[in-house]
C-alpha cells in the first residue's frame, strides 16, 4: 500500500518555498572566440549561467542533446567594421539546431531556432550590403530531398531574417531549383530551373524589400508555393516527421501534458506523484543538472514555467551527498525519513534537494525553478512535492 507524507511533514517541507530577496545585475564582459566556445559547450550541458549569458540559447526544460553533429563559430566583421560572432549548431534532433549572432560583448542580435537537417552558412554581399546565408538540407516524407535558404540582413544595429525560400526540390522524378541571380538593397532576383518535362527553365522571380517588415517579399509567392503543392500531393512517409512543438517533444520521448489531477505511477521505481496539467514527463532519461555524475531517472518539467523535478532512485546504502555537492543538514521523520537542503540560488534559478526514504526504498529529488516564475507558482510546487508517494 502506498504511504503518503503526513500533513505535519508537508508543512515542514514548505520551508522549501521560503522566498529569497535581492538580485544582482548581470555583468557584461568581452569574450574572445575561445571563451565564447566554452560558454556554448557549458550551455549545451545545461549550465544555467552560461545559457543566460548567451541569451537563453537552449530550452533547459528539455534534456541536453544526445548528439551534436556540428558546432561552428566564426568571427565576422560587417561592412562598417563591427565585430560579430556567428554560431551554427547542427544536432541529430533538429529541435536543438541553432543559428545565432552576437557582438563582441555577447549581446544577442539574432537567434533562429527553426532550422532543419544539415546546416551550412556563409557571408555574402558587398561593401554596402551584407547577409548571412544559412542553407538547410533535409528530407520529408522519406523520399523528397529539399534545400532551403535563409538570408539574414546585416546592418550597423541589427541582424534580421530578411528572406527564406526553398532552393531545391527533388523527389526522384521532379527536380526543380531556384538560385540567386542578383541582390540589391531594393530587390533580390532568382532564376528558376527544372527538368525538360517541367516548365520552369529560365524563369525569374523578384523579391522586393519592404522597409516596414525588413523582409524581401514576392507577390505571388511562386516557387515556394509550387514546392508546397508537390509536397502535399506526395504520400506520407513511414518515418515520423517533426511538424510542431508536440511532435518535437515526442521525438525526445516527452509524453503529452498530463490531465488535471493526474498521478504518474512508476511501477519499476515504486513511486507516485501528482502531475498537473501543463507538465510533461520523461521516463528513464539521463539527468545531470546539479549532479556529480549523470544518473538515470524520471524528469518532470513545465516548459512555460521553466520548472522541473528530477527523481532518481538510489540504493539503500547510498546517501544524497553521494550525488550532489550541496550539504544536506535538515531532516524530518514520519511515514518517511526526509532529508533536505535549504533553498539555493544559482544564477537566476532556485534549487532544492531532497532525500526521501521508506524502508529499503530511497530517492533523490532535485527541484529547479527560475526566480521569475517561482513566487507566483509556489502552491503548484508545494502540491507536487507533497504528493510524492513511495510504495513501501
């Protein structure tokens, strides 16, 4: 029969939610390329401070990427001699793909999270008009090979996405493409081509610059519309496609949001916990945040709040100090023996550590919440930690 924490014990655990006051201003420093690279690797591993410094480059509510195929950093000067650092990250799962641009003080100018497949980039333009061009190569519906190009216009004060177009379509039968012919501040021209049976040879498209949106636009949108029609006419493939945030989360093994008053039951680890609507959970994943070494456990997160609970089953002979650097000094005893740390501020987040044991079963729980969402959501956090039950 599952035991529950006594109300008195739960009230003691509310010490977990005593608020802290005061904050410090973020120090801005100038970094060279090597320091910048080190920050990026730390952010990839889940380091909150490094990720904040880089303008929240990654969503730390998601598990760290398993495989990074490519990480490329370049130092580039604009036409007016301003120094930029470009960052291109290509991952096995495209949800982690990134193209970002910073200045020498690590001020974020651009962060694009919507890139697919194999990535490459180059700088194009002349002395008065410059762009970063990023090329994506990917496959859809198992057999259609696509290329898409994004053009980010560089000015003295901004780097903005100005044009995104398909450049190649190849389904094994139909092969069509469009290539850049000319670029000016007012217009970008492309040439369209296709095989003899497809009437595209030597057609032109013009994209006119709109100063209000800072985008180059075509009316009507011919080539991209044609590619979309051809994709939609093709039968669906077998491989799962990432089309939106839900399919992206599913590609990581993240389950759908639990319904209100839902209780997760982990039969293998022998615990239960209340998971409100809006929270997601990953089972049997590698957890490394605030741990001395990665451990396999259950990760429960709320993407909108940025809060999470990491639950790790440990051996009866082990202690929480075997897994974390923080000293645990407080304890209470009831149906369970609970050892816990004081709330700790690290960067812009709060952390709290628990060791909960019942007979031979023992668990470590790591709680994390951004300071900005903590105060308004303490009740939810209280209900969740209070609902933790052990089948002892």
